[in-house]
């Protein structure tokens, strides 16, 4: 079952050019820049167009419209699985880094004086954490009866990589896509329904169905608009600051390799036992810190081992930017700061390695606990109502528990 998603994920990487120009989609029947707001400051629900009112008022036209929609695949099992997977991804995977930011980020923690994971607040860290939870959810989706398991897994992976590509373009190609806004549940909605992101009415171009993240701040290669003499000058600077398409394609291939590598190593650990699973956690989630040894500070006037550099990071020799491994100076590359923020702790912080066994045990326990919990969840709760317009119902009962109990 896992082979098909792997094939489709590589196919998604080949089609990363679909956002070269924003898709012009008009969602409002009236000009959207001056949409009035109610007393609470919220934009009211948009009015139905005359065509929608006409079709709904005529039973014959309504029946014909529904029949045509079904013939085109609207409401098919594959589409229902994709729509359900969108809610599963948004509220079980994409938000997880924000929900447990104290545990993952490099900084202060409410449990300890310093966060043990020490991951920098970057897009790469967000991708690693989200990729981890996509795999964790995929483990449960594999047990769904055929073809539902394959359909839900494929939908989950498609949404994951589309979201990743959009986030890359926000950073590398500024101004190409409109900014995302945080979601807010409707006032009349049930607590058991997860809403899609609320998008401003004045966004008439491509509208993203994915949630924003506060885990990291996307850097901008262009100064603020008020520093330019005119809007035209700002737009021109945005265009010049966009990375070429080959950079997007190359980075997407690297991230696809990371997705496949984490999934296979975690699957192996899930089968072989906790020792193998802890090793996979250390390599994929903790940056394999200390793989070349732990540097210690000077003690009693004795100098530290000068052959062991104070700065060292792990280098992935498979795929990515390494084309000729035989021509690569591994020692020099490991001692080069790639600005990722994930590297060995300096000698003065070597005491942070003492808690690493406990940290790996915490993550392994979290994986085992959540897989066992989802195993007890009936398939009907995973599917949801399987009705168009109700795909977000029942998501909150699947939410992950805290990493630390």
C-alpha cells in the first residue's frame, strides 16, 4: 500500500510549476474589495449567485445538476477521501508544530529550563515535525479497508506536498501567492466541526486551503512596501527577488527524499522494536547530534581534544546536494555552518546530552501510545460522515495527545 503514495509523491514533485502564475478565481458575485462587515467586525457569509438560486428553486434543474456533478466525479469515494484528508492534514499534522512548540523549539520550556529538542524556528523544523505526524497518521490509515486506505493516504500526501510547495514559494518567490490568514470557527458551528481557513474577501487570486503557522517566521528577501517610492517599484523588486523555478524543483526533491527516508526508518523501528525506533527518532527528529562524538569543555587546565571540533553537524550523503560523495571532504563539510541551526551542542553545553536517552524514550513512548490509541478508533470515525460539506466533522476526537504526559 505504501508503494503507490511513494510513486505519487514523486509525481507531485515533477509538477511543481503549477503556481508560476496565480490562478484567477472569483468567489464573489460582487466586487470584493468593499465587502461590508457586521457589528462584530466579521465579514458576513457571501450571498448566493442568481444561478445558484435558480438551480435550487427548480427541482428538475437541481436533479440534472446533481446528476451531472456525480458524472464528473463530485461526491465520488476518491473525492470524499481527498476532502477528508484535507481536514485530517490541517488539524492533525500541519498545526502540530505550533501546538507543541515549547517541546520542539530551541529555547525556554515550561518543563525544563531549556528545550531538549532544541530545533530552530525554521521551515525545515516545521517540515520535520509535520512529516513525522503525517507518517504517524499514515500508520493508522494503512489499516483501512481497500480502497479507502489507499485513497486517504494518497490524499494526505498530496495535501502535505502541496502545502510544502506553497510555503517554499512564500519564502523563495515572494509576492507570487497571497498571504494566509489564521482560521476562526464560525459562531454557529458545532465544536466537533473543524473549519477551513477564513480568507479575506479581497483575495481574488489563488486561495490556499491550508493553515498558516506561527512556528517560524518566513524570511523576506524584499524590504517592506513603505520603503519603496511607488507600488510599481515594490512589485518590480518582488519579481527580481524571486528564486528561479529550478531552485523550487530541487528543494522539493530534497524534501521528498526526507519524507521517504523518515517513513522507511520509522516503519522499520516500529517493527523491530523500541531500540531501532529510538535510533530513527535520533537521526530524523534530533539531527543526529553527537554522532561524531561529544566535545567536552576544558577541565582543570587540560585542553579539550583539538582533533574534535567544537562545531559539527551531520551530513546526509544520500541525494540532496551531494552528487559525488568520493570528492566530498566529510570533515570539512561537517564543520561548516549551513545556518540550519541543527548541529552538535558546543562543549560548554555538553550536559544537554545527558537527557537525550530520556528524550528519545519520551518520543518513542509517544509514538507507541498514539498508534495504540488510533488502533482502537473505529474506521467510521476515520472516514467521517462521508457526505459533501461535512468532511470536517469528528476530527477533534482524533487529535493527538500531549507528547509529555
